[in-house]
C-alpha cells in the first residue's frame, strides 16, 4: 500500500498483491472502522480494490488529520493487518516500522452555481454565476432546453415557456478530475403573449363586436386599437363600428410589475358591410316598417323582404301572396278570412316572425320553414314544411299538414275537443328549447349629399322617364304612363308616389325618411322606404330584381 495526503484528503493506492473485495477488507482511521467512507478517485463507491486503484477519504473539516491508518484483511477466521501507516507488515502479519513520505495528491473541486432570476416571463434572460470551490479551469453548462455553454459565468435567454433543470460540470484538466452539480426544475419561464377574439367579426353596419382578451400571463394593462381610429383600455370591450370597411385590430397587454408587453395584431379582422352591400348580398327588394299591399303578388324566388313592423292580412287584400324565399317580420302576424299566403311555392325558404303568429280563419298556404318567437295559432293554416315555435301551438279543424310538415314547440299544444287527426298530432313534437333567430335591424342610411347625386347625373324631372336618375331633397311625385324602365328615384326627406293605371316601372326607389306608394300595374326592382310600401290598387304585381342589375359598382349605390 502507498498513502498520500492532500490537504484534508487521504489517498491510499493498492500497489501490489491480490485484489481486495470490500466485504473482506476493513480500513480503520485512528481505530475507527470507516471502510464505507472511502470512495474511488472518481467519486464512485468501490466493491473490489484492484492493484493500481486509489481509494479516497476526506477528513471532516472540524477534525484533525489522523495519527493512524490501517488496512485489515478479514476474509478468514481472524483478522490480520495488511498495512499500517508508518509500518510495513510481514507475511505473518507482523508490523515493522517503515518510513513514509507524504506527497501532494489530486486537488478537490466542489461544483456549485447560482442563477438570477430563476422565475419570469418568456423570453427570460438569466445570469448564471459559477460558485464552485477548488482549482477549476473548465466549465460545461447545460441549460435544460438543449443549449449549452462553456463560459464561466454565462448569460442565457430562454426563448420558450417551461421548467428547466440546469447542470454545471467543472473540471481540473491537469489532474483529470471533474464533478457535476445539478439543480432540478431550477428555472421557471412563464408564458406571456397577447391574444384575443371577437364576435361577430362579420356583419352589417353598425356592427357591435364583443372583444374578449385571451392573453396568457399575468396582465394588468390592456390597450386595444379597433382599426378605425378608436381605442379602449378595458379588458373585454364591446365596440360598435359605425362605418363599413375591413378593420385591423390590435391588442397590447402589459405586466407593469415586470415591464413586460406583448402585442397581437389581426389584419382585416372585422368586416363591416354597408347597408347597400346588405341589400345586394341578401337580395333585399322590400325593406321598411310597413307593407300595405292590395295587389296580387309580391314575387321574389331568391329574394328577401324585411318588414320592421307587424303584418295583417287585412293589409294584404286578404288574398295577396308574398311569394318570397326569405321573409322577416318584426312583429305579430295576423291572418283572418281570405287566402293570403307566405313563402315561395315549391321552395323551402324561411319566414321569421318576431312575435305571435295567428292564422285564425280562412285558408292560408304557408310555404317553407316558419320560425315564430311567440304563440302560434294554426287553425286555418296549410303547413307545407317545418314550423318552429317558442311558445304554445293551437290546431283547428281546418289545419292541414303536408307530407313533410312538422311542428316543434316549447309550450302547450291545444286542439278542439274530439279532435282525432292522429297524423297531424304525431307531427307536433314538444321541445325543451328551439333555435332562436335575429331580425335584421339595420338602420336605413340617410341619403348622400346633394352634391354627390349631382355629380352622378341625378336630376329632378317630371314626369318620370326611362333611364333617368332622380334626386329630390324632399318628396317626389309623378304620374307614369306606359313602361318606364331602369330608373333610380331618391327622395331624401319625403315620400315617393308613382301613379298611373296600366304603368310598368323598373328600378330602385329609395325614401330613407318616408314611404313609397305605387299604384301602377307592375313594379320590378328594389324598394327601400323607412315608412313602408303601400300599393292601394288591386291587380298590381311587385317582382324582385337585384340592385346590381341597375348599379354595377357598389360605390354608386344611391345609399
């Protein structure tokens, strides 16, 4: 055996003889058995002590270096000393004094480090500092995300959220020794990113959008930019876009404590359509608060009629037909005697009634799907498709269901005593709830400026003639003879009245602050009038024709 010391470290090298198993070997320090306290030079525990191997023991800092070190073999019935510091041992185990020389052994290095900060928002920059003890001349850092450094005191920026385990391996190249310190889950990087949503992101002006902050991280300050020059500092603002257009929305969120900010921008996020685009997109050809029609038929196979008030068959000549694919009625509907009808025959469209639907008497064909938000009386209805009612339903002796007809309702179902039509009853299906709907509520825009109309070739001439564009700051009245086609009439602050038996007119009639009265034989085109459409003469037909058939460029729409 050969022993060396380095500071408070004892190193014993096996220099010759047989290997010594740990189970048959004892190492005593000043008489105390400390075999298990010895390790290999690389720090690993030992099981067999081979020739050339060195075992290492570090004397505690608060203790003096020992006076005696002994190595014993205990593999047989009695123990014998193999080696003792300051002596040699004969084959018989007799100890004889020998001279020993203490030489400097390998140095000891103890790795350690710190980092600051160890918690923060992405991207997080951490300053790491080596705090190792001993003669270190090489450093190898692993930051836990696949990145490394060989600097003594590196600065590293974590680009992604997560929890990271950091290791530092220090080495002394001269003595070929190294040691590693590992700190598990040492760095925590929190996400911090702006995000948001809005609903709806498409619609008609004025469009109210509910914006919702969806940012990640601790946010205490919000800054919204809605894209039209308006802003908000609320977390979840609601904003109403007054004008049409495509708008880019941005949200910047900040944590003022840490001085951290993030911005999310969504290009052309909200799309606000103009009233003119609504008329074009939805094929609207009658829009107003009132429909009083004494004629025969209002026809629009793929068109939309919007009535912002109630509807009574007494105002439909009791027998008129609104043969239109999509009908919105913002009020009650009441059909009495006669045969007035709703919906386009042979085509499944939709009629929306924001109120009660009362078809009490007569014989009324109801084509397409009907949605009513109030109680519904179908006593005199001939139902061809689906009726959905958020309320009660009443059947009568004259109720007729087509082959595909069904009624879904949330309230009570009533019918006459002794009513025995089981086929109809089986098609009335109660529901806990039914889908809702929204009536268009677009305000009719005002007329443009007189200068705009003048620049587009509008005049104010009477009588109305083909291929003319009329603008009046008040109302407009004309007697029409024969056929007058492709006209645009704008009455900015009054009514439009067109009369003339047997006349036929086609074009656009726009009365944003009045009503349209037509008493000719037929009208084809689009009618937008705040106070409604009035057709006082029998035999008149109103037929849809798309606004784009009269105005090719939407910038030239008269509203």
